[in-house]
């Protein structure tokens, strides 16, 4: 799970904390929580919106390649 949800070439590493997986990417902590319909991703710390969208899109592609099924991500605000 960690390898699939950690985007390659982003310099992120797993850290201890809440959720099913928590990553530190620079000054930002990213929390993954498994839900009935998929993964909820939350950002704690500074990350430009465009970078956050690229992060989630990258992870979605990695998940799609892993499960060999179409993946859709939805932004909730």
C-alpha cells in the first residue's frame, strides 16, 4: 500500500501519525484514510493547489496501474 500511495519522484516519506498512511512531502503532511468508496486524502501544511492536484493525480495513476481498473478522483472542499 505505501509504495502505491507514495508518488514517485516527489521526495515523500512515510511518517507516524493518524490515518492509514501519513507522508511528509517537504513542509506538508499528507494523510490517507481508507473509506468504503476509496481513499480520502487530506493535506496539512503548505502546498499550492496545483501541486496538491498533481499529487493526487499522480497517486491515482499509480493506483490505477496497480489494480488495473479505471480510477476517478473527486475534490471535496
